[in-house]
C-alpha cells in the first residue's frame, strides 16, 4: 500500500505498510480501486454531460465513492466490495447514457480505455489485486513526484469537495453543474502527460467549484435548521441515560433527536458536532443536553469513559476499543468491521443500547462554552466591529482553525491563540478549535474575542465574513487586518485551502507540517505566487504578522 493523503502519514512521507489511521493494506487497495472505478464512470459521464445528458444516480455514486475514500470513513473491506461492485453497474449505466447522447447528437461514441474499460474481479481477493495495481504513487517512476503530487492535490481536493456535496445532497441541495465538474475533473486526471500549468489550473478550478459547493451546503443547513445564533453549550454532564453523536451530519442528528423525544435519554455532541447547538431547528429539543469531550483523535479514551451509546456520522471514526465496540454504531458512509451499521436512520438499536447502559449517575457542575457565530451573527455585529477597528480597539483578526490531529506540533495552535494580544479577535472553525476553545478569552466592548464560526463544513461563513469586511473597508481580503493560520489533517481541509488560493488569499500559514503530496518544489511555487508558508513558532509568527 501507499497513502499520503493525511497530515499524520508515516514519517511525513507516506504509509506503506499500515495506515496511521488504522487502514490495513487490503482496505487501502480497495479504496484505490474505488477511486479508479469513479474515474472510469466519469470518463463516460463527462462526455455525456458535454452532450447535455446527466443522470443523478451516476452523479451521486461518484460523489459518495470519493467521500468513502476520505481518511477515517470506511475501513470495512466487505462494505467496500459492495460499493465497488455497484460501481460496475453504475459504469454500465454511464456508458449507455453517453452512447445515447452521442447517437442523439449524430456523433460516433468514443471507445474508451483505461479505468473506463475496468471489469470487476470475481472475488474479494481479485478486487484487492486490482486495487494494488493502481496505487496513488504508481506514476512516480515515469512522471516524477512533483507532477504526481499535483495530480493527487486535485484528487484530494475532489474528495473533500465530495464530502461537502454529499452533506448538501442529503438535505436536497445539489447543482448539476457541480456534479458535472466532478466528472470533468476525474476524466481530466486520466489524460496522459499533464503538465504543471494544467494541473495547477485544475486545482484552482477545484477551489472555485468548492466555493459553490460550500454555498450549497450553507443553504441546505440554514434553510433547514435556521441560521446559527450565539448559544452557550453545556460541556458537563447531566444525570441520566445518554447518547453521544460524532461526525458532521445534521440530518442524522435531527432524526436521532426526534426518535429520542420522551425517552429520558440526553443527546450529547462530540467533535465536529459541537456547532450544531447553535442551529434553532436543533437547539429546540430540550434533551439536546450539551457537548462531551473534544476532538476526534481523543475518541478512544473519551468513548470508553462515556456511559451510553455512540453514533458515528460521516468521517472521523477510529478503531473502536473492545470496551465500547458493542455500543458504538455507524451510519451513512461510515463503516468499521464488526461494528453495527444503521442504514435507514432507524436508530432503535442506538436507543436500546443507551437504555441498557448506566448513563451519568449525577449532574456535574455546569460549565459552558459559546458557539453559533455563523456569518449572520458575525455580520449582524459588523457595524460595531468596524467601529472598534476604526477606533483602534480591535487591532487584528486571526482565523485559527482547521482539522485537529494527534501528531506532535499541534500545541502550536494553543500557544498562538493564548499569545494573541488582547486587542485582537480570534475566529475559529472546525475541530482545531478544541486546542483552545475551553479557555477564557474575554471580550472587546461586548464583542467576544473568540468567535466559533462552526464546523469545517461552515467554511463558507468564514469566506463570506472576510469578503463582507473587505467590502466594508473598501479593500480586498489581503488588505484586511486578517491573518489565516490553518491546521490540516484530511482532504476537506485541502479543498478549503484550494478555495482560498483561488480567491487569491495571500500569506496563509499552514501546519503542523506541509502536505507530503506537495513536494518542496511544488510548495515553493505556491509560496512564490501566494506566499503560502509553513508555521514556525507562535512567537515568531505573531512577530511577523503584527510587527
């Protein structure tokens, strides 16, 4: 196997024996094959779309296939085999779609090779062998690490985009042009001899389309559940039975809240689900009790101590310990071998497991943290913020956020946040916030110094806030007293970075380490063009930013 799509990849270069995430070689090979299957489908689907023909079944399959291969989503070879075999059916459907569209346009259909010509092996072992033949680094000996790294920058951007697109689709928001782009980009990656300029161009197009995808997701969430409002969230337990929900999916959470009304079970969030407490459509449930624990990488210790059942939605699952394996459940695209899977949002098994568990024996002393500073909330306070900036009472804004992880070096983000001067405001989003979000930062004349914008899924809010402030100050984003210091772990952070690069945002700092798939030469190009740079120390970076 070979995988270097996450920040914690072995030795900073790539996992080649066993994934740091827990992915074994068999699973890795099946994920590589699934990516290749998606490329084959898209070769037909792209040509069909050019001729005006699309099929939502084909579109959705490719999006879900890409999401399935994101870090910490699906570790189950049997589930992956099922998805891959379904892919053969979808590819045949895409081929018929293309040939019919060509016939209608009086064109002769192309005979496609490569991934489009794939046929599934007879058994699981054969599929694994097919996957082993298409690793992500296959072309390095002939193409070189720089070009292959750029190709994978696009692949990982597409994976992150697919996660956001899937979340939006679940809430009935999708865009045929966006769907067509996935096929276009995957088809592009099957072309031979792609050069640096073409690859960088497509990477920036991914960033552009991702802004639209994040907009769709923002519309889906806010139209369904309302705009987030500033909300104190309890971070200590209440007496009684309990269910813990981790991941990102708001629909899964809503259905669980509905199904547990009147049961006496309290619902707690974990990890990236924390910001959901700010949505009016979710916070209305009286048994939506609070947040338990921190970021995803702490789940094994925190889940073992949690006295109830656990529901994993979307990505972020780690290998469950035996102490809680019988009371953790997956849903959606998430899977782990031997863990019970909920396929239809009928959460009765989760509820039954919670009722059988002891629950919390007593109320803990109340402690809260503040969430819910989405774009509406922040921009609603914009006149006051602008006034404070003009009066010199707010000197600078720092966006400190992104994916958290377990690898050393991430204490940098805690150090940075705590050392930011008291006349500066910190915006944060995604699970990187857990490095400092339970600390006290105070306020500047009623404006909290720490503003939690939400999940990584809410990055659109951050973009809208930055653009609105730039407009108010009659400048562009680069002219604002704003610095972006990002932590990355998986592929959703990659597509957000591509969006920022597309917008021309300069001087972004990223860490704790540079992506392994971006070779020093490629990283240098991004540094030269947009001054993308690695983090150093909190002290040095603050001095460079503030002078």
